[in-house]
């Protein structure tokens, strides 16, 4: 087992765990009784699950595609994708289940996702 920290390894592991938990959320969203959700919560949770799954795949792809140590911009973008996914989806799941908004958690996560995708684009443009 490697003893040194690696961003690509972190992203591969996180992507796999996000995909696994997204699959669980998908099953729960499909099978839990309506009473377990806030009004409109089932659709809200389903949308968050889709965002989670897409970003799980993105993290897996990012982690698998890097054959060398990532640049600082790529490292920031990858970590932003992970944190943004957790914040956005966590905030949306909370709202779907309780009907209450978790302050600015989901919007902060969504903004972080957008910034991270733009940072990744810039990083790849600079490497070309």
C-alpha cells in the first residue's frame, strides 16, 4: 500500500465512494415512501444524485488520466470538484429530506463546482 499522498489516488478513491453512495441515494430516492421527503423532495434528491454521479465519474477520470504529478491548478480544480460535490449534494439532500435550506451550503458548493471546472479548463489550456 503506497505511503505517500497522491491527489490522483485521492480522486480515484473519492470518485468510487461518491459513485457507491450515489447508487445508494438513487435506490433510496426510488424506493422510500413519499412521507420521508419534504414536498418535492424526491425530485430534488434525484437531481442531486445525478450531479453526484457525474462528478464521481469526473473525479475517477481525472484520477485515472494523470500519469504525472498534477500542476497546482489541476490539484486545486480536482480538490474543488470533490469539495464542491460534497457541499452541493449534501445541502440539496438535506433540503430534500427536511424542507429546510442549509444556509448557503448548496450554493457555495455549486459555485465551487463552476469555479473548479473553469480552473480545470484554464489548467489544461496552459498545458497544451
